[in-house]
C-alpha cells in the first residue's frame, strides 16, 4: 500500500508541475496488455489480454479508446500532462481497492511525451 501511495503522489506531482498539453490533434495508438480485470472510469471492466489503446486528442475533451480484436470496448476521458522527455517504456499505474479490484489511473507510453491520467470510476463495478 505504501508503494501505491508513493506512485500516486509521484504521478500527481508530475501532472501538477508539468501542466496540461494539447499539442497533437491526430490519434495516436499503441498496444497494451492488461494482466488483471481492470475497472475503467466509466465503470466498464476490461478482461486480461491485449488491447489497442488510441488517444483521441480533442483539445476540448481528450479521450482514450480501448479495442480488443478490432472491437471498441471502452472510451474514457483523460487528462494529459507533459513529460519533459519521451517515455522510455510503457507503464500502466493501477490503484487497488480493499477488495482487490484494479483501477487504471495513469498510462505512460513508450516514445510519447504525454502522461494519460484517468479519473476515478463514476459507475459502480463488481468487486469494488
């Protein structure tokens, strides 16, 4: 739990010091692998497996879409924060509830200069 709090504090500090960016307009995509059932901000639960994650960088409301086997399974709003350099690796930061549910909080994508920050789930999900 201490590690989780430290990572969360670091992510918040980075987002506060870096500020928001809306530089790119075209969608950017990458592949991500979820190793556990993951609860998204809209309450959707994504099963473990490989996904295509696409950033839709709309200046007024950036969103991330998750596709599995070519099918859209989730679309979530995100906040964008600048990283001073391109990320060396793709990293997903999860919060874990007392009941063990994984909540996606931030994503750093290899080669991108943006940190994707997800809001807390707005709909109840099973296991929370």
